[in-house]
């Protein structure tokens, strides 16, 4: 039986093609450059990698940072003036709803150029035509389609693979000029690529690029020079230091004597910090600086054994790493391939705060020498969803977990030794030893945790340790302070109540710390809202009210404030009344009353003494704006005013400290007032009179203190083998870890 169906043809069906051509628009080329290389730092990294692959011994970059910053400021000022003029002429009219992205397209004057020059082998005109200009040319593929060309003519394992790096310049400029020359030739080839070259509505498979030549050149000359002009203002937001640091990190494994990278006549290198702890402990800081690492390997089913080298090191307590620099960096063929990343480390693990200081350097060259491309084009992560990635993640993650535990134990040993040798530490330790057996172990753990994190002898330790130690035996009072709308009269009276309390159950302490999660979540949400309303709406009052209701978010010992949003005269009156100075004069500034006011003022008393010895002045700024040096100076003025009054009216020395709290400027800011604030922040420490605290740091610190308390107390309960409520505590423990993970993730994202 014939089952074939007869197909009737018609002019329409006959015209249907059996093959089709795939074409692309000219704009596709520029899009690749813009999307993959969105800032000048990434652009330069790509050109440096190309120079390395050309066996260059050096590369020089000229980046006129000051001229670029000035030109960007002029563009910004012009946009603001235009917006102000438009607002003035349309007063009372309906607000415009059309979005404008013009600022992202603005370019700098054409005479501002970035120049990149290397002494590599260069190219003749045929190599430019056959090797450089073909898009997506797979440089490692041989004539048989196999990836066997893994090395440069000079014997270096090459970094390039995908063949799109030639478009990198269009991420930062609208015009790219390449001049290149081979040794042995007497000419140089010059090609000019611009937006008009690459962007056209018509579908094309080939594009004509203008070429010129320089003749009569010395035969020994060689190398390549790239000139970027018509620079895109939005691609140059980073400071010269941020760009330099990014380059140094990208090529961490390359030594200057092998390949020197220099920007504006300064050699770029990645110095090894003076780490306080190195893992594995068979390594030392001296060995790492000499280039030694630990050899290791991991197995991948049906693929084999993959070897790598690594070390994990922890910076000193004073060198807290920002979120974007913590964790593992994976290098392949001397170039950053992925990271930094913490992979799947659980934030609820013991001593997790050690990750704030951790750098893990991994050299896994074999990942980039196989036939499968495992590195994302952006070189920020490895290709996920395959057995190799999962095996690597498990291996490096387990190594980091062990390293964190070892570092935590190291910190605790140092902390215990510091406590034993510090006079105040000894007093606190003796008070802990007087606690009932049931609470002593948890208190000892908490004391060690605080000492390890902040350092014995620091202001933070001397303030936090007594308060937290007392809280183990005084939950009812602390809970009242957190939840009550009424203010205790003085910190002195609070401490007296704490000392008079009888023993309480650890469960109550646990409830207190878990109850405080709500306050931390609120400030997290407020920070997120601040980012959504960036420079659009002030949220200072919301932040003010939140910290009035939950002052312990600033520091655990900040249980009550003296004043909030009141004139400095009123503050002075309350201070004078508190310390029983009956006759005092209002603070006068010339002929006018000084009406400036800090946001919150705390009176801190030294246990066992009468009256306050430290005044804490808190200045808050909206989460919708970055902190600047003017905010810092405003706080300095408040402190000076209070100091002068205290010196004039009191019979004892009163220390005045300040906290400036708000959203930190971006790391790559070029705004002078923000840079000046960053400088103050970098130079400040626990003993500084004024401390600058970013909201992200505030959130992280609050989590660290309270999660460590929960872990220590919960561990104490588990050690005691209490049966009642075991399921409840187990469920709460899981919740703690989940909430903490979300908080840290949100803080890191910010």
C-alpha cells in the first residue's frame, strides 16, 4: 500500500528556499565591544592580554586622568544647567515622563586620548588582514580544527581565545586607531575604526576598514600602538587608582621582570600584603612572596584529574576587605578567569566573619588549555552547569572552609593571649569567671569572639565586652531597653540594675538576640529603598527614627540616647543636668544662638565610676546620597561645640567621640568631596575621634555581634543536652542561617 501523500506544488510553494543566509547588521560589532567591555578598566585589560600574547616585554599606557575628570565635570555641569533651565521654564507644568539616556552617550573632546603601546612582535599588513580583522578568529585552532596552538611564538601560554578582544576599544571610545609593525619590515600598517565604520542599517558580511601605511621606518622597530579617542564619558567613572588596582588584580601572577605593565610612567604590580595568617600552614608569608603555592588536585568523573596551585591568606584586622574582593580568584595562563567568589560558603558557619579578610588565590591553568571553553567571555566567572565547575567549586569551597576554621582558631589564640596580658581584659575575664557555671562557658566564648574580632585594648573591645558580658546575666533589662518606649534616666542607673539582677536562663538571652533581627532587617530594607531612590528623595528622617527606636544597631551598648533632633543648647542643658552642674550658660556663637544640632547623643558611663566620661555624638545622612567631606566637617563642628562647653563648665575631662553614618561613596568615585571623605574613612580606626560608618558595614557589624551571640549561647544549650524545645531550637537555627545569608547577600550586593 502506497502511503506517500502527493504534494501539490504552486508558484508560492515553489518559491520557498531550501537554504537561507545568516547575516548580521554592522551595529552588531560595536554592540559586542560595548556590552563586553563597559569601562576603560576592562578595555585596558583586554589590550594588555593581547600584548602579552604577542611576546611583548612591556606595555605603556597613557591615561590623562585629570583632563578626563575635568571634561566629565564640564559635561555634568552643562547637563545640570540645562535641566535647571528647563525646570525654570516649565514651572507649574506637568512633569516630563520621557526618559533621557543622553548622559550615557556623551563623549569627551577628541583631543583627549588614551594611548596603549607595546613592544610585541607586531603585525605586517597581511597579518592585520588575515589574523586581526576577522571577527571571532579562533587563534588556538590549527588547520585541522583542533585547539593545538596553545603557545605564542615566544613560548608563552596565550590568554586570548575567542577573537573578539579587538572590539574592546569601542566599550570606551568611538574611534580606535591601531598602528602595528613587524621587525624586518620598513613600514607600519595603520587602520582606523570608528562608529561610522561599524554601524550601518544594511545587513553585511564584510566591512571596509580604512588602511594607511608609514614607510621608511627602522628595520628593527616592532610593536603595536592603539589610540582611543572620542572617549565615552560614562566609561571613565573610575579613578586612576581603581583602574590600576583592577589591572594588577587581573594579572596578579605576572612578575614585572617578565612583562612590565606601566600606566602614566608608574609600574603596575600586585604586592603581596603582610598577611597575618596563611593556609595551609606549611606555607609562610615569605614563601608566598617568593612565588610558592600549595599543589593540589581534584577528580572529575569521566574526565580525569585536574591539578592546580593555591594559597589562602587572611589580612590583618585593620585591613577589612570590601565585599567585592573577598574569596577565591581563579587564574588561568596568568590572567584572571573568575572571581572573587565565596562559592557556596554558608554564612552561618563558625568564624564566618573571617571571610571578610580572606583572599584565596588559585592557579588552575588546565581549565584553559583543553578543547572546551570553560571561562565566560566577561572573565568574571567560570561556565556553570558542568561537572568540572561543580568539582572545582566543591574543592575550593572545602579548602576555604578549613582555612576559615583555622584562622578563627588562630584569632582566638591571639585573643586569649591578649586578654591575659591586658589589664582591662583581665578585669573582664575575672568578672566572667564569677558567673554561674551555667552561663560561664557561653560568656567566655562571647568574650573571645569580641576580642578576636575587634582586638583587646581597642575602644570597641572595652565598650562591647562589658555590655555583652553583662547581657548574659541581664536580659530582662536589655529587653526592656530595646522594646520600651520610655528612656532610662542614665546609663549609670542602667548598669546598677544590671549588676543587681539575679541569674536568668540562657533561653531569655537567645530570645533577645533573635528579637533584634527585626531591627537589622528594617535598616537593610531602608538601605535598599535608598538605592532605589538614589538622589531623588531624602530618607534621613526614616533612618533617624529607626536608630532612635533601635540604637543598639549603631553599637550594642547604645541603649538610650540623651537627645534627638533638638538644638545644641538643649543637648548642653541635659548634659549639665545629668552630671549635676547647676549653673551653666547657653552656648553662644557670636551674637546668635547656635541652632545646629546633632541627630543622636549618648552618655556613656564607666562602670564603677560616677557620671559620664564619654559623650557619643551621632550624625546621620540619608541612604539616598553619598557621604562627603562636608558631612564630616559638620560633625567636627558639633564635637568642637560640645568640647568647648564641657571645658568651660565642667570640673572633669569629658571625651567626645563622633559617628558619621550613611551611604559610602562608590569606590570608583571621582567627586573631590567624596574622595576626601574616603580618605578620612581609610585613615580612621577604632581609636579615632570620628568614625565613618557605611550602612553596609553597620548591617554587617550588627549581624556579626548578634549571630555570634546566638551561636555561642545555642551551642551552650546543646552542650547541656537540654531536651525541652530541641526541635524549636533546631528550626530557629536553620532560620538564623537563612536570614543571615540573606542579610549578607543583600549587603554584598549593595
